C-alpha cells in the first residue's frame, strides 16, 4: 500500500478482529483514500477529510443510543406486537458473556477515531486559514474526547490510539493492548483542554443548525466527564467543582435557553437556531435520515387496527394519525413503565411516545409508538429528518444539579427549571432534600426528559452503582453481577489480537 495514502476507511476494524491471516491482510484496500499531499495543499480536499469525520460519527449514532439507553430500565420487559428484537433484548437483559459479546470490534468506534486522528495530524500543516484550522481542530479534539468517553463507560480499559493508520505492513504491527481506564481518562481530559484552548474564549454557536462541535459542547462534556471521574475514579470534590464551573459557564450563555414548548426541540421544521440544542447529529432530506428507531414503531397493517387515545373523543387509529409511518413493534415499554411515565400533565410524554391500544373490549394496551424522532410528512413520504441531540441545555441543567448535589449543595434551581417547562406554571416545585433524595429526583427527570436520546443508562451509571441496581431488574443485574456494568469483548477479537485481554469478570 502506498505510504503516501491515508486511509479514510475503518482500518481499526481490521486491527481488532476482522483479519485472521497475513494473506487476508495483503488483500485489504481502503474504501476511500486521500493523497497526503492533496490534503496539505488543497483546502477543499482537507475539508473532505473534516466532513468525513462527522459522517462517520453519524453512521455510529445507533451505537451511542444503544449504549446510553437500551441497557437501562426504559425498554426492559416491554410490550410489542411483533417478534422481539433479540439484539436489543440482549442489552436490557444484560445477557452478556465471553461467548455472547455484543458490539464486536469495539462497535466500529476505531474507524471513527482514525478519521479524527487524520484531521488532528494533518490540519496543522494544511493550507486552511489559521482561525478556521484551529476551530476544526478544536472540534476534532472534542469529538475524540466524546468517543473515548463513550468507550470508557462501555468497556472500561480500551486501546488508546492518537495516530492515524497510514500503512498496513504486517499484522503484528497492528496489535494493541487495552490501556487502563485511568490512562484513557487522562487522554479524555487532555483532549477536552486542548479543545478549549483551540476554541479560544468564544462560546459562539454555529449559525443555523448546531450540528458541528463547539466550545459549549466541550464545556458540557467536561462537566459530564468530571462528574464521572469524581464519582468513579477518586476525583471527589475537586472534580465535582471543576464540573460545576464548566457547566455554570454554559448555563449562563445568553444564546441558549429551554424551548418553551418541549415538542419544538424535535420539530424538524424548527431546526434553525434551536436555542436549546448545543450539538446534534444532522439528518436532512436527500442526505441521511434517522432510521435507527424502526423497531420502536409499528407496521402499516397493524397501524390500521391499533388505536390512539382509546375510549376518548380523540380516539383514532394509528394509521389515521400517522398514515405514512412504517416499521416494526419489536421492543417497547413495560406496562409498569408506561404507568409510571404516562402523566397527562407532563408535556414531554406525548411528543416522546404514544400508547397504542387494541380495538377490543377494555382497550388493552398493545405497545408504545416512539414519536420523538418520527419526523414529518414530505411529498407523500414520512421524512425522518429530526436532528438527534447529543447535548442540549436540559443536559447542562441536570448535570449541574448532579454536581451541586454531590458537592452537598442544592439542585433545586435546575430541577425546577426542567419541571416548569414540563408541567407549566402549576408545576410542583422541588424542595431540597438529602443527597439520596436529590439524586433520585434528578434521575426521575432524566427518565422523563430524554426518552429515546441515549441518556438514561449513563445517568444511572454516573450517579453511582447503587442507583443502577435500584433501577434494573435484579434478575438481570445486581451487585453480584457487577462486572456486567461493562461489556465483554468477543472471542474473535481475543483470537485476532494476542495483546487483548477480556474485560474483568468474564
């Protein structure tokens, strides 16, 4: 392979599990390659590399959702109308073992990291204007920190790579051991600081849609990361204080605010300058649409027989309300979870999901229809072009509430801002309580605020292991199965790379 060629394909998938012999290695060619000289001399070619990182990030969006939410209690033991999605069930039932490891090859994250590493390495030498170059590099450091943070929370120890794969010589050169989680966290924090330095002092958000990483996103990630390290890695009060400082800076930004109407956050016709969004994954007509929630919908045949608002004057079939929606009902909420969340006073619920009833005596519940990312009708088709938030202001408020609670302070101001938007002027104000009461109140708002946004599992984990065990069915996860808080790696990965070791406990 030409040493002047830089792979834009997912070469790390080869590194960790897809090759078994040197002959296969020699046959590998990247799907797309860019000449190093062109990247350094032609700004347009360099920008192709930069935008490719965002495209790769979007392609892995379903993994961010699954790792952050499907392992939680939201979708466990749920009702559905077709055959169950076994892959998703594996996550909420925590049915993991060395022989039954999900997300092989690190879920494809190293292909994304490789793209980011290419930008970080090449852009300092490129012909891109310096101010723009620093901005792009700041974005990439922020994205890389977010990806490694996701991996650390998912697997604990993971291989660290900060250099792009430029050539493939012999297979042994690609072997890489898992770095201790402490070293991974050091890289995450270093990338966060480098991102902030390169952004400078400006907290300006991108004009129009907020779909490129920015300084407020890095500050929000910093708050998230430091609460985690304060809780799980011995950082304690120092880390909680660092988190609070970063989050307070974001909260104070005049350009940000909670949308008055919750449903407007996810209205694809109201994307422009959405004041609540800090960073979101972009979905657009004729580009890419959000297709990862197909198993949370319903097929067109059943849509004609199932009812919404059954037994009320607003009763109608699912097909009448959503005539062009197609999918499958293969995962859902349990009746207990539906009962817990279905508060008619909470304006977050109806835009997030609708209950589907069977057209039978008593109108028994059939399943739920996830509506948060269902999109809109466009030219006779259901266009699912809602952007997917990675961070929005509600994240900042609840993260800040958590930091204040863990510092022994009060989360009342932040919780009440969330509740006021959810319930309107007559909302029940939260009153400061014990640390445990405050954390449970924060987690309850996470449960209701972020349905479908990949946040509930991470909120439980960041709060502390006790909160995880209190929320998850003990038949699936309990203190005696604590090793299952992290995922195993597959036998194929272990066989392909002799330096890899299995996640502790498996």
